[in-house]
C-alpha cells in the first residue's frame, strides 16, 4: 500500500460510490489524506445555493476556512430546487440536525470553535474574508451589506466573472466604493441586470473602474422586462469612456426600454471596439455609425428593426459574416429584402406584424431549404392561416 502511487489511488476513487469511498478512507492515514483532499477540492470548487440557505453556507465556511479557500465559484440562484452543495456540507447539516452520527463518521475535519452570539452579518463578513481563491460570483438579488464586499475585496480574490442582479434588496451597494474594489484588471465577464425603477448606481465611478479591465470579453448592462429606468446616467457614464478599447471584447449587451435621444456614446463605443462578435442592442439610432465598424459580428439581437439595415449593410461590397439574427420585423422594405437575401444567415428568429410568406422568400436560399439549418419564426396567431395557405401552394419552405 505504501508504494502504490497516489495517482492510481485517485484514479480508483472515480469508480467508487459514497459508501465505498467512506470505507476506503479508513484503510490507512495515507489513503485518508490523499482522498479527503480530492473530495474537498472537487466538491468545493463551485457552490450553488439559494438565498434561504445562504446563512448556513456562510456559517459552514467560517467553521472550515481551509475549505472556504478552495471555493472558486459562488452562484446564488432563486429556485431552491436548484441547490448544488457539496456532499460533505450536506452530511454535516444532516449530522447537525440528527445529532446521531459520531465525529469519526463524517468526512469533514472537526469544525473550528467560534464564539457564540455572532450576528448573521458578522458570519457572512467572515466567510467573505476567507474566499481568497474566488474567481466567479453570480449574485441574484440577495441582500448584502457594504462590509461583506469590503471583506471579499480584502481576501485577495481576483474575480474573473461578476454577474449581478440589481434590485430593491441591493440597490444601494452595486455602485459603492467597496463593490468597485472587486472590479480588477483581470476581470473578463461583467453583467448587471437592473430590476428596479429606482436607479441609484454611480455609473460615473463605475465606468472609470471598467476602463482598466483590458481583458474584458463580455460586458452586459440591461434592464429586466418588469422595470423601466431612466438611463441618462448609464449613457453619460458610457460617454465618459472616450478612446477606451477592449481588445478582447466579444459580447456587448446594452438593452433598455426607456431610451434617450442621444445615442452617440453607444456609437462611439461600438466603433472603438471592432472585436465584438455578439451584439445585443436596443432601439438606439445607429444611423451615424461607420459602415466598416463591427466587421466580426456573427450574432445580432435587436429589440426593433430600426437598425437592421445598418447592421446588415455590406462592408466594401462584402456581406457581413452574421450567422444568427434575432429581431422583430415590422417593416420589410425592398432594401431590407435585398440585404436579407444576400446575407450569410444560418439561423433566424423573428416576430412582428410583417411575419409573412414574403419574409420567408427574403431569406437566403440555403436557410429556407432547411437541409442543414433551421428557421425559428415566432408567429402571431392571426398569421397562421395565411402562412398555412402559402405553404399549401408552395411546400418548399418549412418551419
């Protein structure tokens, strides 16, 4: 047993269930030390839980700081049925509630004794201070105070991905100085969804910090379907990013319903970042954009067809390499028909009052033939009889 390579022991554990793994742990001290480290490293790599169990998670991590340091990803979901917690954590909670198993039956090391009567806020702050290896944070509208972000910033964590839902429970902290300390130059994904009409983010300071994230690959700022915010601060903040280029930026989403007339900051940002491949945009008027901008676009999502002709406009006579288009079409002009026909689309999704047989005949032949590609058209119920008659007359196009 002593000469058996550690790699072979770990390989065998991939084929064992929990009961057999627990038995193998008791073979000898060497087996225990090798296997327990793998269990904790694998299980604590990513934590996913809901708001109702968050305090149990924070309390668990403060009791086991070595395991907290192993956590790379934390995702708080809204559906309690989606909880994904380590088996060791579940076992500890079962033991705590049942109080029937002995300490030797647990895969966890004995928890550190902490002083009692700690508040929930203090427990959460201490847990955040232990997450020094965290690189991914998904926070869906759960309350958090400023001290928690301060603790996480002091932990030394270098976050690569931050996805935040901004609503009434956390509207006062997304733009504060403690949260902004989490945005470091190594950040690659930043997504903020706004679910409240009361916009209190300090976007001026926010964008000043974002400027330094030169490794950014995904930047998404948008509102949910249930909110209607005034985005003047967002536009002004985006306009302050003059001559700011993100060489690796691939996805940009900027979607709001309550629009302002000034779209020049959006145009300026797009022209400065030609590396964008995936674009999700609102009804901002892009009439003044440089035709040669965004030469790498492959996926386009638009809230209206106002900018569709501009987006599909060829560059020096060459069609843009757009493969997927999601856009409601209400006005199917002759120019738009020609642009759609000459495009390189392989997937198309549309809705609107002008979803008709004419739209189908305006798409590239390779797309309509349905040999290798798919068409997804969201139809209004009133148009189904019209489309049915058209298909009976010409069965070549199909849905």
